[in-house]
């Protein structure tokens, strides 16, 4: 884009390197330290061991928290996909001020700080008399990731254009037939991508969850509780395993979007 | 258009419309409304009393603690936004200068940490900044200090550093997008007319990327001011922020109405900041 002098090039590259170090250091350090012994709250870098993993295996709450996280992630992604798609279908079925207002409402939980979304839901559930549980957590996550599902589906519907639907209707298909034979098949890859990304976001969601959860905890909440109590070696093992899982999720997310990156490059 | 001709008036579009308007009202507008109405309630003997009044807001303005904490938090988040933008700009510039696939691959690498657990990153940064962490070991090794420093953990510095590291990707992305949109022809024209690289940057690239800078700073500011986990984890006793006070009202302090009022004030601050950002962007476009 611009010709740059060698000195500027070197300083830019150095700074970029430092930033990547800042971004990835916090991800690499806990993984590395999970393979070493811990004594007096300090990692012993000269004593490699797997003892932290052994300790983790003895920690009962983790398995439950993991199951909860999966349950919440799958339910919230599924609900968000269904709701997001329906909202997007309505938005794309015409133009009106009411549709714009609806869109603004759907985006709000994604735009506002999670503390506002979380405490609104907390108060709302209390008013309704709904006790805090995994159900409320699923509701919170759904509202949060639904904005993202909605947005991706709207973009896809807009790029599809109206000719397919018009052709289908001209050939005598009902609205339902058009929906299931024309629109949904064209949305499949978009829905998979949005679903994976939603799951990844839900997997790590902490702030809303912390406010709306009862006694059940998801993995981030469990970690939060463990970290507040102080340093124990099994935290590092758990952190390493979670990072590994999220890394797999990241690859899945990225694999969904290669064509978009190619077309822009 | 999803519905054509006679399908527009059928049952299915009507049901869809009913669902599309009911859902955001029930799950988004009503919770926000109940949160706002709580801010006018008050707590008496651990019970929430439902008579409307400005009690909580009066307490915010008259009690000597809250306004200074809010100001301090705003300054902290401004610093985070400034720092993240300052560090993010050169990186975005570097990325925008790359060609083809490498550009998007590196952009992806910048964004990947955003999907990684927020709480793990805070925890890891805390251990890196702490007394026995890598930062102190490095400074000791390099001879800058003679004993481990506690300057970087459990205070506001720690909150500043941690938030900046966490939020840098949010600064890089909008700046990158604004740099990418600058037409190559403008830069070529500037070069052809004899401008030096520095002049081209100062008079062409920088002004055209200002909207991106504003978006980046607003983004980072809003995310930083709404965060209560980071200050709670790395802030210690002295690193008190507004978000932490709000969170404590819903936990240990158990004063939901007052917490709601503080959250409403936080929302007000955020709306003002976003509004200011929009105005600035429009002026430059």
C-alpha cells in the first residue's frame, strides 16, 4: 500500500512482534506451566511433572462444570439459531420502521456491556419468580449470541436476493415449500458457521453467567471460583485443557469462513 | 423479499411477524425496563421497597465516594483506550500493508485470542505481572530492578495493563478496516506528486483512518468500563472501579436498587461516549 523506509519497516515489525507476544503470551504461559511441579505457590520450572493433571482428575466439580458448559453451549446455540433465523426472515420480508426497531433491540445485548445485560436479566427473572439455574444461564447466553446468528443470516439472505424466492413462488410453491426447499438449503453453511461461533462464545461467556447463575457452575465460573481461592496446581492443568478445546473450536470457526477471506484478498 | 404475491398475506408471515416483535420485547426490552424501574426502588432492612423515588440517584450525587470512583474509572478507561489505539495503529498499518492471503491470515491471528477464555487470559496476565512472574524475572535479569516489584499487580496499573492487553484486538480491527478502505490511487497520486512517505502518511493516510481510530477508541472504552472481572482479579484493594462497585451491590452489599441506579449511570456514560464518537466520525467523513 505504501513504500516505507527500512528503519520504519523494522520498527513496525518489532512492534507487531511485541503485540503478538502480548496476545499469545497469556495463552502459552499457563499451558507451559501445567507441565511443571508447583511448590509454595510457585511454578518450579526445573521439575517437569504431570502432577497437576493428576490433581485435576481428582477434582469432582470439574466434570459437572464441563457437562453444564456443553449443555448450555448446545442449547443456547440451537435456540439462538432458531430465533435468529426467524427474526432475520422477518427483517428481510419487507422494509419498515418497526423492523429497524426490532433489529436495534436484537443488537442491544451484544452492544451493551455484559454487566448491563446480565443484571437486567437477573432482575427480570426475580420479578418473574424464576429461580436462578442453568435455565436462566441458557436464556442469558441465547439472548447474547442470538444477535450474532441474526446478523449472519440477514447478510446471507440479502446476498441471496429475491429471484430464487420469486421463481419458487411463480412455479407454484407455497411459502412453507419455499422455506424448506429453497431458503433453508441455501442457509445451511451460514447456520453451521454461526452455530459454531455461538458455541465458542457461549463456552467462554463469564460476565452474564456470573450474574444469572445459581448454584450450578459452568467451566469459566468454576475457574473464577478456583482462582479467587488462590493458586492451586490443578488450575493450570484445567486452563491448558480448556485452551486446547477452545483452540479446536477456533479452527472450526475459521474453517467456516475461508471463502469470505479469499474473496476479499 | 422472502414472501411474494399472495404469500404475503398468509398465516405464516403473520405468525413470523408476531414472533419477531414479541421476542425482543419480552427477552430484551422488558428486562431493561425492570432494571431501570429497580433503580427507583430502595432497600429497607434487607427488603426491597417498591415506592418510586430518586433516592439512589441522590445518594450517588451526595455521597463523597461514588463520583470520584466514576471519574477515576473513566480516566482509567480513557487511558486504556488511548494506549490500545496507540499500540494497535502500527500493527493495523503493518497488516494493511501486507498483500493477499498473508494479510487475512495475520488478521485472523490477531482475532483468535478473542475467542479464548477471557478469565484464563486475566489469570495468566496476573501471574505474568505478579511478584514471581515473567515480567519481574525479566526486569531483575536485565538489571532494571534489584528486587521483585509489586508495582504491576493488585493496583490500578495492573488493571490498566491487563485491560489494554485484553482489548488490543478490538482496537486493531476497526483501524485495519479503515486503512484497507483507503484507495490505492490516492497514495499513488501522492507519491507521483513528489510527497515523501511521511508526508503521504501525515496528509493522506492518517486523516482517512481517523474514523477507524475513533471507532477503535470508543469500542475499547465501552468494553473496558463495563468490565468488572479484570479489576476484581488484578485490582486488589486499591484498584477499585465503578464496575466492581456495581457488581458488589448485587453480591455482598445486596442492594439491587442502588446497583441498578449505578448501572443506569454507567449506561448513560456509555451512551454519551458512543454519541460523541459518532459525531466525531461524521465530522471527518
